[in-house]
C-alpha cells in the first residue's frame, strides 16, 4: 500500500466515496448532504494539504482528511472503498494522520461518527476513547 498527499485531481474520488457513505450509512441525511455540496467541495479543496490518499496497486482505495482546531487534530472524514476494507487501509490512514498531527504540534486527535458506523471497532483498536455524544454522533479522542 502507498499513501500520498491529496491533489485536486482526487476530488472526484473523494466525492464518490463520500456519496456512497451517505447512501449506505446516513441515507436519511443524503438530500441535506447533496444540498450542501458546494460547502463540501470547498472543505475538500481547503483540506487537501491535510489529505492522505491510500493506493493499492495504483488504485485509490481510501482517504483521510483532517482539520486543525488549536491543539486538536480533527478527522473530518476517513473512508475506505468497501471492496478494500479489512486489509489495513483504514489503520494505515489513521497511523499516518496521527504521525502528521503530532509533527504539526497537535496533542489530541478527535473524530465523530454516526453511532451505528462499524468503523468504531477500528477506532477503539487504535486507542480512541469515547468522549461524548452529539445527537446521533459518537465523539472519540486520543492523546497523541
């Protein structure tokens, strides 16, 4: 597996995986997500400096992008193509993110996700701990 920094040419790939996630995990919010597509495009473009794309045999299979909030590194989105899950892609993206966040001086990593998202097991395996609940989202943090 190879990880590389995000490029503007990765935006269609990010869009496809984000849309698929919304259709599969948060379908009840899909219309609202689609209405906010311009906001999402701006976020994806602005986050390219903090985006990692995972490749297996020259095929993009996952990504992670994050945003800095003071001393916190907040994962805005992490997504692995369903055809390539359970192959260590998510783990590699998380470890790379944590290393990058540490190097930029962040002391805490944070993420939030829909409570029924099965990725929770990966986050717990990586040492993330429940920090609270905001509506339907579970918040987790980890000291870096």
